[in-house]
C-alpha cells in the first residue's frame, strides 16, 4: 500500500471564454516567474488540450500539478511535498487569490 501524496484541490469559478482563460493562465505563469525570480527554478508548463500542466521548484521543494479549464470554472490540482504540508492553507489561499484576481471578467 502506497503513501498518499498531499494535494491542493481548488475550484475557481469564472465567466470568461475558455480561450481567454487559457491566455490569462499563460500570462500568470510568466508573471510569477518574473515576480519571484530566483525563488522559482526549473519552471515547466505545457498545454494538453484545456489542461495546463506545470511544475517548479522553490526553496528546495518540487511542486507539480495541473489547471483544467472548463466552461465556467478552473480546477486546480497540485501535489504538495510532505515538507510543505504545514504551509498547505497558505498555499491554497494564495493560489486561490491569484487565480480569482486573474480570472475576473
């Protein structure tokens, strides 16, 4: 029996066309890299249809996840390193705040 990986799962509503959501998510990743500079390393991202798969390393921890774009919502799923568990609430609230701000019509 394997050990389950801690996860962040969020659902963020939006009222934008899916193409606009994808464009805004692409820009969010680019601005995060510029904003956090040396704190974020090995950033990778790629689209598979309407799912943005991403990964990055910060403070020696690797984060990987996806953001699925649906008609009226985005679904975020991200694996958390065990060493980041004590920050889960803060990570969720920061991520939710950033996405809600970025996806306002």
